[in-house]
C-alpha cells in the first residue's frame, strides 16, 4: 500500500512538472558588445 502511494505522488509531481515546463521560457543570453579582458591582460597592463 505504501508503494502505491509513493507512485501516485511521483506521478502527480511529474504531471505538475510537465505543466510548469509548458510555461517556461528561457531568458535570452545577454549579448555584450565589450568583452571582459582575460586575466593575463590585467597582469600585463599593471
């Protein structure tokens, strides 16, 4: 009886996850015109 309950909870959780994923829209990656200097460039500038 305990296994059946845990399977039911897992199925409900999976269903909720699928519903949430349907509304997920990833944020666009930030595009920056200026790049950050590499660490060795900081050392050479000093």
